C-alpha cells in the first residue's frame, strides 16, 4: 500500500515539474509516439506476467498474492519510468489539455496528465488481475472489483493536491480583486493551506475507506471480540470495516483516522479466516497501540517536515548544486538546453530528497512505531505468545522470508525476537518507549531549527540572490556556446544591472546592440542604467536620455519607457519635458488599467522639482 501511495506522489512530482517549451505545437506525430510507447509498455508487462505465472505456480494462494504484490510494485516503478518519458519527452500535459482550458484553470494540465497515468495504472492492474485469476489468487468474477480496489489505494495520495490546486485556481477566477490580492499574499496562502490541510486530515478517512471498497463488519462473535479489545484499551472508533485488500487474501489489519469520530479499524477477510481468536485480539491490540501513542498524528508532523524541507531548502539546494558541480553537468550535457537540464536536475533532486526522506527518516519512525505497538499488545494481553504465533502464521501463509526486513517494518524474526525479550524482561518494552520519545523530541527540535533556518534564508533574501546568480551562469553558458542571441544578452545585462555589476551589464547591452538589434526594451534598459547607475564613472544621464529617446521612438505608448525618458530629462535639468513625459507615462498606465502608484509618485517628484 505504501509503495502505491509513494509512486503516485512521484508521478505528481514528475507532472508538476513539467515546463512547457515556447514552440510547442499539436501534431499527429506526438500522438503516434505516445500510443506507440504505451503499446511497448503493455507488451513488456504482458510478457513479464506470463513469466511470473510459471514461476509462482508452486506457492499457496496467500504466498502467490504476496509475490504478485511485489511483482506489481516493480511494474509500477517501470510505469513511472515510461510516464516520465511521456511527460518530459513527449510533453504529455500539452497533448492532453486544450490551451483555452489550461489558460483558464492551469491545474487542469497536471490533472489530465495524472488522469492518463491512472489510465495506464488501470491497464497495469487489469492485466495483473487476469494473471492472478489464472493463479487462483482471485476469482475471475472478482477481477473488476479487485482493479477498483487497487486504484483506490493510489487515488487518496492525490486528494490534497487536487483540493489545494483546484480550489486555488477557482478562487483566482473570482471577480473580486481585493479577495484575490489577499488570497495571493503569503498570509492568505498560509491560512488557505493550513485550513485545507486540517480539513483533509480530519475527513480523508471517510473518503478513503470508500475508495478502498471497505464495508462494515457484521455483528457477531468476531465483531464483539474486536470491540471488547478496543474498549479495554480505551480506543474510540467510528466503525470496524472489512478491508478487501488483494481480493481479501492479504493477512493484515490497519487503523485509519487520528481522532475517534473519524477513526476506522480495518481487517482483511484472510485475517479473520486464518487467525485464532486470541491471535486476532493480539492484532487488534497492536492497532490500538497506534491510537494510544498517537502515531497517526505524528506522521502528520513528519509530512510537515518534508514540506518544510521542500519549501525552504529545495530551491536553495538546487541552486547551490547548479552553481557548484552543476556547472560540470552543464558542460557534460551540452546537447541539452539549459531549460531541459534545469528541469531534469530539479526532478532528480526532488525525487532523491523524497526517497531519502521517506525511506530513511519516515521508515525509521514507522519501524519503531510498529515495535512500540507490538509492545503495547504484549502489555495488554500480558503475554507475547499470541502475537508471536500470528507472525509465524503470516510467514507460513505468505511464504515470506522471516529474516527479511523492509523499510517500514522490522523482519518477522526481529519482531519475534523483541517480543521474546519482553517476555523475559518487561522493562524492555518501557525502554523502547523511552527511545521512541527521545527520537520524537529530537525530530521536533529538528523541525524548529528547520523552520527557523529556512525562514531566515527566505527573510534574508539568500534564495533570491542565488537564483539571480544561477540565471546569470545559465545565460553565460548559453552565450558562450556561440549563441549571440540579443534577447539572451539583454536578459544577462538586466541581471547584471540588478546586481549593480554595471560594467558587465554595459558589455552585455552593447554586444546585443552590435548584433544590429534595436529592440525598445534593450534601448530602455541601457538608458536606465546610464541614468540611474550609482557608480559615477558609469552614470551618464545625457547618454541615457539619448537611448531613452530611441526607445520611445520604437514604443511611443509604453509607460515604463516614457518614465525612463522622463527620469533622464529630470536628471539633466530638462524639467518641463520631464513633467510632460511623466504625464504621458501615467496616462498610458491608466489606459492599460494597471497599478499607477509608482507613476503618480514620479509625476509628483517632477512637478515638485519644477516648482523649486
């Protein structure tokens, strides 16, 4: 289950990292390439399934279910590789979403691309269900419900993004400029994000249990026994549900929901079928341990930590890599454009951080929370033998190697060994509790440092400065590759001017002029440098006014260019002309229905100086 959620999040990262190229055009070739590569993927998957059918024929139904579960994880990873090619090689979001829709609701491009991912995922599960029916893991009549169930395991991962992005784009369409301004502010975005996040955290279990095809456990001895354990452990719950995971053949249980009013206890049919009553009680006590220690709430803090890392440091880390070893990458991958390389590097860094964070930090807490829940079940029952016997049953029924751990659970042998130690020395369980508490406190301290450090980086403007240096390096590399593009040179000059590197800015601007380009923005930006430069050796308002006049000739109704000329005349003592062009700049800005505060202040300055 965890793998499917993480794969879906990885697909979301791939889609949201896509940046459209300026020259994209719809064509038959794009669709033909897309369908051809899809066909290749499904042929490979079919051959893989046939090989697996022969390989798993000697195992029990539960053992085959476990093997198919792992096999499909690998196939899902292969699907992600193909999907990355679809998105960034074939521009899938552009192919699927009409331009007029993308202009109205930008999130629809990502939505359509992810919908296509789920179509591929549906095909993957549909083929797997056929092979599993042939292996008698599921019945032929259960194939469609099985596929819907597996799709439901992946869909909840998109729920936060879908709500956040969809509502955000909808709110930005509302015809209330004041609301949009408040909503777009940092405070507005923070309030919006936290409100939606809390709502999803509270109400998601209600939606997820429907996605997963769960149904209430009917009244009877089994339900009564489960309720008794929950009452003894003071674990509140909304309902006890049958969870048809992998056609009901997986031996597992779960708990979902942070608070009693939204909490569900999940048990699979196989668990009810194969465990003795005392063993079932041990499993339920284990799940109650998660509620007792509020593990689900702490998982939210772990997620918040990843969001903090992403928000505060992802761009910062990305820019540092580009400025350091990334420069060697730029030269090594010279066949890629800077935009393509930047996108690829951004995806690589994001996915690497995502994998490392959840594989190691999240995995560490999951393993130790599971051990803490095991110890809780031991204390509730007063013995560990029932839970130990459950682990033996799990190993025998699934064919799982008891000595093989995974990233989110200790191995069966390790869990049994821990429980046997608890039987001999009850203090072992309490020692583990203290270890978990220390780890949680250390992590919360890390979160505080992270928020403080990241906030300082944002507040001090380090990320903005590094971003400017990054753009400068990328443009220098592009221009160095004999691409004397006047537009690139102008952008390079603009960045140098922002950093007050006036000599380098002048060099870039004049190189652009030497290409024969007489772009109004180029002339205007060069004029602004001469007029406003703080370096007396560079500043030349007279020459700046000359270039500004040329820019006005090219764009006579551009407010920002008229303002440059007005500023030049103001600094050279031509105050009547400064007022005249200041009025024109304000007039055209008002006609464009844009913000006028700056131009009004400029005109006030020109009028005041004229009267002195």
